[in-house]
C-alpha cells in the first residue's frame, strides 16, 4: 500500500518539484527551493453503531471497495468537523435516520486499503428521528440481528460487531 506522501509531486508553497529526503525519521517529500517538508495527515473516518431491540443498523455499499457488502454507516471526517457529528451526518446520509451519538465505542487503527482511513472512530448512537431510506453511497439500509448478519465490509464493522 502506498502512503499519501507519494501523491505530492510539487511544493504547495512555490511549485518546485519535490524530492525525497529522509527527515524526522522518515522519507518525506521536500522542496529543494524553499525547504517545505510535507507531512501527510492521517485519514479519519467516523461510524455509527446503532443497535435497537437486538438489531444493528447497516448500509449496503454501492461502490468499491467491498461493493455489495454491508457496513456500519460511516465515512470520512471533514476538516474542522467534530468526529461525533460526522458519524451522525454519515448515518443520516446513508440511512435516512437521525441519530445522536451517546459515546465512543471503539477506535480502530491501521489503513485497510489505499483509499481507506488510518483511524476509524466508532460511536454508539441512538435513533432520534428520520425514516429508514438508503441514500448517498448506500444502496440499501436495513436492520439485522447480531446472530444473522449479512456479508460484512471493513475490519471496523467486523470488529465492532464481534466485540473484538
């Protein structure tokens, strides 16, 4: 898997092509003209774990990776966005349900695929409104009993539902 550093080809300050330098313990893109050093920020995602009457809310993915598999409603946290609000937003966008985060359930680290998150924050949440209706990048949204789950996407979903 490649790191986001490999995508930096030109200095964002002066436009000079960057070179690779070993600085601060790692190979990083650096500008030979102005001295800029690029530090890639980790990608952060937030997920909502919603369980009602022994059933968990899941969304079926429309896109790769894991197209057709089911996952917790989740997505990337925008810059300056509170991750708990991101989990609530993603749940609304993907399932039509309005939820309120009640606490942090689990933190999962380690990028699973090139376009994935480095950190996934899984929040416990309760339903406070809305109508179940798939949207955004979810083809379906549904409730499943924990002992009869569909094919699951992503380690964060699997670990959260298995209690790992």
